[in-house]
C-alpha cells in the first residue's frame, strides 16, 4: 500500500500526534508511507497531482518517537512523487490552524484531493465531505435531540434575543474557531461585558451562540469513529474523558485539560448510531466526536486527535486498527477497480 499523509507542516510533527501514529503503524507493516506539507502540492495540464513528499530513511524504528525524530531531522528523504499513483491520500491538515497567519481561508487540500479522487485515488476523508462538514454548522444537519440549542449569526440583536429566550447560561464562540479560542461563558441574564464578548468573537466572522450544557463541568468525551462506528479495542471503545483545568470553561488538552479513562455508555452508542448514516454518506471515514451527556458539541473531520491518549490510557493500539481497515479497503478497491466506476458502496 502506498499512503501519503497531508499535514499542515511536516517539520512540526510530534510523537503524540494522531497522524504520526497512523503513519508509524503503516510503516511498521511494510507500506510505502510518505508525509507532505499542505503547501507542497503541484498540478499541471497533464492532470497529475504532484507533491514534495517526506519519509524517514528506510530502517526499523522502535517507537513513534524515534520515527518522528527521523521524519523531522535533516536525514529525512525528500522526493517529488505523483500522488495519482498512490493507493491512499489521507488529508490530515487543519485549515483553521493554517488560516491563523493568513487572511486566505482557502484549503488547497480540498481541490487537490478532488482531482485525486476523480483519478481513482482513495482520498480520506472525502474532500467533498470535508467541504460540507468543515463548518460547525454541519451539526445542524443532525437530529435536534442530540445537539445543543444553537444560533449562528453576526447580528448582535439576534444574538441577544437568542440569549434572552434561552433563559439560561450560554457559550459564544467563533464559527470558524478551533481549539477553544475566543470562547466565552455567558451567565443567565448577563448584561455586563456582553457587548464586548460578542464584538470580540464577531471580529472573526460569524458567531455561534449555544446553550451551555452543565454536564460539561464533569468533562466531555472524545470518541474516535471509523466508518461511522466507534473504534473497538477488545472491551473498550476508542474514547476518553477530557476534564477542564481549574477556572477554565474549556476541556481542551492544550489549555491544561486532564485526560481520564471512561465508560462508553448506551447513550453514546445511540448518538453514534444517529451520526453514522450522514458520516458514511459524506465519506467521512475517520472522525472525532466530542460528547457531553446526551449531546454532541463538535465533530472534528479534518485532523481528529486522541490516539496517543487512548493508547496510553488503555494499553491498546488504535493506529493498528485504522491501518488494518485501510488495508482491507485498498484490497477491495483493487479487486473491483476494473468493474466499478465508483467506490461509493465501499464507504460502509
């Protein structure tokens, strides 16, 4: 299997990153594994998508840490490759991160991914699905019973009206935000500083005003889904709880959140079953879902993380499960490539 992982920047890869774990597991299994920065694509009139790829020197690596060290070192093997000839191109770049240093919100991986898809390459996640799911408004397409009450608007009066009618605590945050940046907690009936909060978020574009779920104080659960189903590892699902640090409303690990083992209940099982048909239809093969109580807060489709945390908490190997499933998909596609014009049926 020839696989290329597209990331924001190869040089910034770390041993704890989910992409690195996936690449390492594929490398261990003898596959041709490449990494590529999202700004390293090229495309010409010959309909070939080229990329400046990076891979560690060909040797055995005893751990993801050593594999990563070689990948970001001066020893890394750089070579231009025709991505049309790869079996899998895994789009793992986070466009929100890239947009921090640019006013351009364009995600080049989408367009290059579309061209590869049309040429028969298995692109994960599906670039058209990424385009649909790239906004937090994607949640609006799921049943109301599993998502918080939400308003998306730039109209200050409408936001205030929503907060009044909600008559309870709320969160306001940017529609295009990520990683818990510019997230504000609004108390029930709060007036003081409300304008400043809204304006601070509004500077980034549209505002999400959302019902605050009290259960979030006890943490949220990150669940990793493959083909719309929770990844299973023996008795455990690939899920863990993220607990907020003191005096913060966010559970994100990079702001000091604490990870914990957790049970995977019938409630979360039902939520995932309701998500599955839409995720499969949109070709969203590998995603991360953040769950609080009986509601979903977010679906991460670009660069869902958590493999490192789950592996350490439960003593399992999530990357191996994902790579084995990829091998199966490639094998099936190869067997039927002469008789099928489309692989849509394989998504399930």
